């Protein structure tokens, strides 16, 4: 049993004395693990970094076995971000979320393409806004999509709200609420950053709102159902992003 596929490295852990257990997000075979012979050697270091794009050849005697990988490095994505620790932390967060959420061997080609697009965006100024949108998409894939199409209280679509817009999200249902409908309950609702509706370019404050929003639903409606915690890599990214933007704001004051 064998196949060849394009893949993104999610994680690698030592296995035995010299091998490594590699977990990949493949284009056509989903999240898939396999052993890499000699994977603990320096020769494989760049290949096994989270975010690396590889050509993967998997082989096993039977389809349900762990099997072995032969990997060819195509792009060392993390190496491009060594001077941008907040963006590197973002990449590692994305890989950790996929590794934790996705079931084994279930194809998700759209997520694969979206993750490649996210990695390309990490080289742009709008990388943080793209990451929040990526997490919104991950929530939908995990079965808890947020609804920005209409007001949950009035049923009116965004385009029909006139001078109003959608400003908050129900923490119970993940559905958006319009300005006037949200007013009496603002202390119980979550802010909806305008850039997610295409109404602004984003910026630090809106990105932080977006990270708080997606983090809330990931933690309570995705990870809690699996009885696991939000990955530490995701928490570290949010902490680093918040700290870095605060320092930048102080330097610019």
C-alpha cells in the first residue's frame, strides 16, 4: 500500500533512537502520520519543521498501519520567518490547531489550500487579519461555523440593515446581532470586528477582537467537546502578538 501526495508538515516527534514520527496535512489524504527513518538527524531538521511544504511518499504493508514516509523538502516556510517571531508563532499556531482538531486520514483539500494561502499571507502586512479569517474557516470545518449573514434577533440580512450593521456575536449560538438589537445585551455578547464583514481594513484592535472571538468558540465548542485544552502554541501566539503590538504602540507614541 503506497501513495504520493503534496503535504504540509504539522509536527514531528522523536520515535525510538533515530526515527521521527511525522504528522502531515496532505492535500488528498488528510492529516496523516508516518515514520521517517533517521528523522532525528540534522539532515531532516528543515524538512520536519512545522509549516514545511514537502512531497511525501507513504508506504505500508497494510492501509491501516502507521507506515513510513520518504519526504522531499519543497519549501522551508518557517525559515522565511526567522526574523519575524510573531508571524512564526502564527504559523506554529495554525499547524498545532490542525494537528489537534483534524481526525486521522480524513481528506480536507480546501483546508490544505487555505493553509497554503495563509502561509503566503504571512509575508504580507495583512497576515494577522488573514489568520483570523483562517480560524473562522477552521471553526466551520470543525462543525461550528459563525453566521455573519443576518441578524439573529431580527432575521434581517446584512445588506438590508440600512444605517445599521452587525456588531456583535452571540456566545451561545455564534450568530451575529445588529447594532440596535445588541444594545440591551452588549455586556453578554462578543464584539464582531468590522473587517470580518469587509467593512474595514482591520488593524491591531480588530485583530485582537477577532482572536478573542475565534478563541472563545474554539475553546468552548471544539476543544471542550474533545476534552482537551486549546493548544499552547495558539495561546503563545496570541500573547506574543498582543505583547508585540503593545510595544510597537509604545514606541510610536
